C-alpha cells in the first residue's frame, strides 16, 4: 500500500466559510458520525473516534487558538 507523503499546510477561509465548516463539524460530532472535509485539494475523512483538542499559543505579540482533530491512520 502506498503511503501518502507527510504534509503540514495551512488554508485560510472567509468568516462565512469557516462558520459553515464549524457548523457541519458540530452537527457530525453531535451525531457521532465522521466528518468529511477538503483542504488544499485533498479530501479527508475525520473518523468519529478522533480526539479533539484546543490549543492556545502566544509568541511575540501574536496569539493563536487552534481547534485540532487528531486520529491514527491504520
């Protein structure tokens, strides 16, 4: 089986686009179902078993909050 290359990208969205994605994610979380999303051309399915965390970073006058979804690929 071919392994996908490692990647670390960041994709910007408008306020409306982000709100729509978060609404879809929240709906799927409440239903206990996987969440599908496409980021920079790659389609992903986040399994219902994913671990969810919120991270806060502060560095040189910049603050960042990240909502993270993490899962193992088998």
